């Protein structure tokens, strides 16, 4: 029977309920997996594979190594070793011996697996209590009657739910692929031939049901390129849309105020700082809208470099906004950067959520009248009453802390303002291209040459006394100490239960999983306070009984936080116990020691941000990372903090460990279309997609040529609701 390509293409956007075997109950279960349409279904990619051509036996499986073992379930039991903990124990046998499998917090396996079932398990082999064991491996029932989908030796393992097993997902995906067999390929033939890419239909079939792992890799290569190309096209068109019809300011970059700002600095710029300044000023002087990111490691002087851009805006008769994520940081900018700007003749003001109503009205009126050159503030800058007279520059500090809508709202306050993003979260060029597309970049990788030494040590929980000994020694010298607590407390049990499943999945894939400790916001403080308060109480009565210990967390009122920080900044308080609220913008030069409790709960980039709070003065600093974890992967990750103080090296290492979804999710939009990309592994593909997207838009900005229309539609569908894309 001939394939109806148009019908197959249209089927992609039909409801998943049209697919054979998708009952209403299964449709509801699929929806929990984010699968609502046939397109969602056929792009619900396997999270891993069990390669049955590379199977070990119970006897040949090597302790300490990852492998796959296929056998028969001899016995399965549900155990409750303690209150709130359930585990399933499976005795798996083959012709050579027995393997004990333990699955924590997965009681539903009792309903899915029974004695006599053929099962494949994939994970790390250990030895304990006289048996070879696997803990939280991937477990797949390899049953009969699954049809041609499993004709090969590679079994796909799809994300599943308690109510919809991986085996059922497999069957439904196979039926979904039949629905869209022969659909039009949106990639232009020239690109497919250039890179020798599979057709999309072939790639979808091969990535779900490969006959070999090599075939799966080729399918992935095609699909990774496709989703990256669409993302780049979306980002570039979005940027062009923002600049369309606008008349950006061609800034004066060698004016009186820029020169005066340089003269007001109490130090000379480093070479990297000068290059970053020149990059930014050159982009501001150009006739096109600037969209620039300044990536600078902690303590490298990004804010000072940004000050030149603010002075240039004032020299041009225009205004600027500087948006900071916290009031603490905004006030720090107003005090430090603001004083330098005033010395250069640039009028600045501070606006935050705590600004009194009368003062707020005065500031906004002056800004609207053009009597203020630079307005520094928090989310208050996004309010409707902030109406600049002529906005030509918007600077967003710690840009990863703001959503896309917030950044867009800030930029919408001017006709076509230049945008400058600052971040101390180091990311490689490939990641920047993937997340931001049309951004230009400057890097400041090194702290000033006279930066003081900073030593980082990783300590097991039982040796945390060494950290507190170091802290007491610093206090005796008149210095100050941070003690940082992670997000634990009220909701810890629920989080840990969710984390258990993710950890098991990562283990089985040979990857590391570590719970992400989110940057604190107003909704987190109930959880934060529990741990931090307890820690502060203990330290006040024991270790630091001779000193003043303050507590800082996100649940405190603005005035209370300000008062605590002021007491710590002036030295009235010597020890600050805090949650991640101090991650950004807290600058106390006399603080020389930081102790991070449960450091394994943090990502490396966040730990690097945190340790940037010490060593900001002239005194050597010490950072102690305390962890109760015994996981080899966690300890190896923390050990990287000891070996380098280079944030970019750490970022690359962290990215090599993290699952791609965790990385891309930080963008807060646009990541919905990225399901397969691995930033570290796919750097060359990202570069290629970036160049190809630019070349396509150079000749066909709206993607209206016949060969491009299908691709334009795919871009719109991939990022529906994310912005306006032509075509």
C-alpha cells in the first residue's frame, strides 16, 4: 500500500489517543510523561538501552563494573527495613549463579514482576553478604509477544511511570511510529547530504528500536542536529524580530564620562578586563542592537567593566537600567559602582521593593524626566511606573536568575536598547551558542593578579571538626566566617524520595546524579530555615560560643536581612550561618573561611559561586566542603574543587557529569525542543548548526522559500508560545 505522506505528516500533531493501544487511562499516564500528541510520543526517546549482545552472566560479571545481566526471577520480596522506607529485593538466576537486586522506593515493581519472568538488569555490580548485587539498576522485563519492536539485540528503555511500564511505552511508541511512517522530512536535502544524515523517519525508527548501538548513534546524530538547528533558527529570528524597525543608539564610547570613570578607578584594569571593555564599547558604538554576554569568574571585576558601558550611555545622552536579582546585590552596586559613577558625573539612583512610596515616586518621576542617568534596582525595575525618557542600555546581572519574560519586559522599556548580560556561572562557548544563539561573548577568566590565595578542602562528615578548628583560628585573628546550609528540612523526605528514582536511573546509565540545590527564592525558605536555624543554635551554644553568630535566610524580611548583613559587614557579627541567599553579591573582604555543609547536594558551579564570597580582600582564604556521602562519583566531583580554582574548568567538568536536561532547563525557555543534546559531546554539532542557521537566514530571513517552509513550521511548533518567529 502506498504511503500517504501528507496524512502521515499531519498525524504528528494529532492527539496521542489516536494511536493503537492508547486507552483513556494510558492517555492520562502518558500525559504525566509530557506526551499529549503523536509528535510527543515519537520524540519520547529512550533514556538508555540494554544491549543484549553484550550480556554478562552472574559468574562473569565483574565487581565494581557496569554491565547487563539477563536471567530469570527466582524470588521477589517487598521489605520494610524501617518506617517510611520500602525496598524490593529480587533474586535473579541464570545458568551460572545468582544476582541479588535491590530497588529502593519502587514498591510498584511487585505488581510488574513475578517469579519466573525473564528480566534484564543493567547497573554496577557490588559484593555484599556473600552475593553479587546491583542496587537500583535499570530493570526490564523481557517478555514474549512484544512483536517486531524487539527483534534486535538492543532493548530501548523509555521513561515510564508507575502506571505505565517501560514495556507498555515501548509497544505504544512502536504503534505511534506506524502512524507517522513516511512523513515529510523538513530538513533541506542539501543539509542532509552535506552531513550524510538519515531521513527523519528512519532516524526516529532507529533511535527507538535500533538493531545495533552504532545505528542508535547515527539516529541520534541526525536528531541532535535537527533540534539544534531549529533552536538556533528560533533564537536568531527572535533577535531579528526584536531589532526590526528599531533605531538603536550608536553610543559615544570615548566621551567625557567614560574617561572620568576610568580615572576614578583605584586600580588598573587587567588585560582581560580591558579586552572585555573594548568588546562591549565597540558593540555599543555599532549601528546594530548589541546583545552581549560578559562571562566572568567570581571576583574577576565584571561589574567594573559594566560601569564603562553605563558611562557610555550617559555620554550619549541616554539612560541605562541595571537589574540585580537580590536587594543585597542591588545595594552593593549602588554603593560601590554608584559612587564611581557619581565621581564620573553619571547620576544614579537605587530602586527596590522596599523603597518607600514617596521616595519611589520621586525616583521614577526623575527617571522619566531624564534627570537620572542610571537606575539600579531589583525586580522593582520591571514595574510599569518605571518609564525611562530614553533607554539605550539594559544590564542584567546574574542573568541566569531571571526568566525570559522578565528580561524581555526590561528591554521593552526602550525602543531598541543594547543588552548586556553578566554572569559568574562559567559556560563554554558551545553552551552559550545552544542557549542564546545570536549572542556575542566576552570572557574574563582570571581574577586580578594580586588576588589572594584560596584553598579548598573536602572533608568527610566525621572530620568536620578540622573545618571548625580552621574557622576558630580565623576568628582568633580577627577574621570572619560563613557557614552555609543546603536546602533541607521540611520537604526533605519528599525530595529524597523523588531523588531516589533519579539516582537509580543515573546509576544504571553509568552517570552520576546529584540533587540540584536551587538558588533560593521566596518559596524555599520554609525548607531552608529548618537546617540553618538548627545549625545556628548549635554553633551559638558550642563551637562559636565566644562570638556573635547571625542567621540569614530567604524567609526573613527585607529589613531583617539588611540588618544582619550590615552587622556582618561591619564586624559586629563574626559568624554568618546562611542558606544559598549569600551565593550572589555578598561582599565582605574580612570573611576568610567558609564551611559548606552537605556539599554533595550542590552543583560545582554553585559551590564555586559560594566560595567566591571569601578571599575578596587581602587575606588568604579557606573553604571547607563537608560531605557525608560515600558515593565515589560525588567524592570525585567534590575533589575537583580542590584541584582547581578556575571556574571554567569546573564548569566543563560539571557539564560532563550532568544530564543534559538539567543543563538546558536552566534557560527557562527554548529547552522544550532539546531532548537529546549533550553539551560537552555535541560541541561540533552546535557549532555547525549555529553556522548553518545563520547562512539560511542570510538568504531567506523568514524561511519562506519552498525548501524552507516545512522547516519554518517545525521551528514554530517546537517553540510554540516562546516568542514570535517569522515564516
